[in-house]
């Protein structure tokens, strides 16, 4: 079933799916590009933020008048399989993930690691996902969940990516022990997940716990990967409509197919992605902060993911 309206021309189909779990039926959306029969596709699992939805991640649903379609455009162009799972409501009635923050009282309490692991199995068995090209990208609370998946499912993943998310200051999980390629993007003016760390949330979003700084979060994974302290940096050309923001990528590790840590720092950016084409409506911009237009977050993440593979099973 194509989930776009009759008037919307979608070049890639988005379909509803269910997966039975001990906590009940879980739901996910699948965006599958056209490919030859038997062809294995790279899979990007997209994890929404607290209070958002799987439908928003794949452009099926608008939020405050805004529809995000960058990931769908990328999937069509690069022949990527997208899966957007739906979180379960936490104590505040908003869809959430059970990430590692021990002091996030409004997180879901479901076995989301088990859910995503089973979803990977299903994607490989039924949706032609390449088992060595499984990537996870999460935003905000979904980014926190991506960090947890990196800790607990590391050998199954080729890389993880997080947007506007921090490693927990108080964690109920073990520290990471399996080195993984990691892509981070974060705005220095993020008022919900502060770049310098501390309390996560704002006046209308309570019970979200505390986080380490972005630099501390990156350093945990960089040290685990035994990468040098010094990063190569690249400043993206400044687009006229970017106003008071700029984008700089810091990269530890020189092998695109090997262990790398990337930090796409958006100076002046808020709690949101970057996009060369998409703009936030006024109200959403007030809530989340400035969007940078020098780079697409989805493109930058995929450029980082593209050549990386999980280690073959012994």
C-alpha cells in the first residue's frame, strides 16, 4: 500500500508493517527502492525523536506544517532500504525509546534493543537487506537509542549516526566495548540537548534526563576506536540562506571503509537537521532553532556510512 496521498507523486513506495513482540505488536514503515530480484540493499534504520513518529521520518506526516523528505530523496537516488520503526509511549504519553539515560523518567520501558534486533532479522530475511550494511541513524531520543544499539548490537552494525543527541551523564547501560564508526551532527545553539551537556529538555519537555557534552560523547567512541586526538576539518561553503549558521566537519580516521568518527558541528544551529532545500515553518523554527543550509544531514550521514561494512561472521 502506498501511503502517500493520491495527489503526491512518490517515486519510492512507503508501506506499513507489523512485528509481534513480547510487549505486543510493534509497527514500522518500510521505504524500498526498485532493485533487481535478489539484489541485497544497504539498510538505514531511522529512529524518530521523543514525541515524533516513524511517519515523520519518511515524509509521510507533517509536524507543525513541516514535512521532511530528504531521506526519501536519498533512498531513491542511492538505492537504500529505509526502515522507520515506531516507538512506544512513555509516561508522558509521547512516543519514545528506551535509551540508556537512567534519569529520563519519560522514556519508554519496552525492550527496544530486542525489537530492533528482530527487525534487522526480518529485514534481512524478507526485505533484502544486506546483513553487512546495516546502519542506524537516530535523532534526539532516537539518537540516544542509536547510541544504545551501538553498545548492545555493535557487531551487527556497520555504523551508527546521531543527530542532536548526547551520551547519558547517568547511564543504566554498560560503557561501549565494541568500536564502531560513528557520525554525529549537533548544533551549538541547541537549547533542548545542549552542546555543552547538562539537562535535556526545555520548559515544555521535562523528565528527559542529562547528557554529556557533544565533545565528550565523541571522545568516548574515538578512544575506544584508538583514533588520534587530532581531527581533519572541513568547512562547508556558506549558503546565502544559512544566515547565522555554518557547518564544519571534524573527522578522526582516514580510511572511509574503516573505523572513523565524524562530527558535523553546526555553529549557531538548533535542535534540528541541516538541509540545502528545506526550511522550517516559523513556529517550528522558534521551537527548535536555526536550520543550516550548507549541507544535507542525510547526505553527510550517507557519505560517511556508504563504504563501511560490519565485520563478517566467523
